[in-house]
């Protein structure tokens, strides 16, 4: 962590991170960005998944959609962070740390919030982002496969035996931030991509019980996530979120779409309420 992170910054830094792919991090990041924009806040975005660049591509699709349709949509400010090409590991990490710190500093000058999409694997930049987060959101698929990221489970009793490697990373990140900036990290774990209704109800209960048991031990809060919906994947090529669109009146799926839109918007509202982000508590939601 560079000295730049110890300096006070005006923007609240939200990191969306875990070390497993396929948990819906970029979808969560984009919906959170649009929700904050609709609340009248200026939002910056940093995509640290240098290979897949899903959040960057999501925003690029949004820009192209606006140009193609002649339509104005709320837009975040995005700053690219490129990986170092230096062969020396220490030099590469120094360069990447400086690039990330520079991006955070630049966006902090004009934004209320900065949303960082961390890669779904361990990397130097991911560790840097975790260590400077004000709010850390960890989307988790509703299964013990993903729960293994946080804690080891007794296969017979489904009791939590011990915290796992990712929980240890957050512990180290909290220590680093406390030493550098003397401010805490609010860690929020959200159960994401849950099947609607009562599908796999027994598994949901077991995962929920395990999360509640572990939350007090390692210090995270639980938040509702976004349900698994095909429409999320359909909106990506247009750069749209469920907060941007209205179900078409002439569609044969109108009722289903209306229900999906209402439910998805409520899920984002519920998430924003649980996050308790600075300057938003008690305000009426604008979406």
C-alpha cells in the first residue's frame, strides 16, 4: 500500500471482490453504480480485472447504446488501470500500485463514490484494492462450493470449522488499512444469484445458517443479493441495468417482465439500504 492511500480522500471507495469467478461481481458493480447515479451522486469506476474487463465493457456498451439510440443515460467516470509489463516483480508491483493510487486520487477529486471491480482471482492489484476499501462487498453464489471461500465446513454437521483463505485476506487488509489510514473496512457478504422461490430450499437454509455463524467470527454483515435472472445477461450487450429499462407493453412476456423488473429493482433497493453508505441513509430512493 502506497503512502497516497493514507491521505484523506473525499470519495467513499466501494470494492466488489472475491476470489471466485461467476459470482456476478460485475453485474452487482454496474447496478450499484447506476443506483448511486440515480441518487444524484457522481460515481467513478475502476476495473481491475485486466484480462476480462467485464465492467469496462459493460460501460463501453452503455456509451455505444446512448450514441446509437440518441438517448442520455447517467454515466460513471471510468479510469483505466493497466498492468505493468516490467519483468521484475517488485518493479511491476510498484508501478501497478502507483497506477491504482493515481486512479483513486483522480476520481476522488470529482466523485462521491468510487466503485472498484476486483478480479475473481488472487492478484497484487486485488490485494491493493481490498486494503483500501471503505466498503467491501463480496457476492457469493448460494452454495457450499462458494462458501469454501470464506470458511471450512464439517461435511457431516455443516458446522463452520475455521475461516478460510479469503477471510484471512480480509483480516490482513483490515490491519493494513488501520495502520495506514486508521479507518475500518465495512465488509458485506451478499448471497447472490439465488434461485427464485423455494428451489433448493434446504441448501439455502444450510448456507444461510453457516453464513450467520461465520459472520460474527470474522466480522462481516449479510446483505440480500440479486436473484438469478436471464434478463441480466440480455441487458449486458446494451450496457443497461434493470434500473434503466421498462417492460415493453406489447410483449407477450409483459407480465413476467413486469414482475422481474419490480423484483430486481427492489433487490437493488434492499442492497443499498443495507450498505448504509455515507450521505444516503434516510434519503428516499430515486429508482
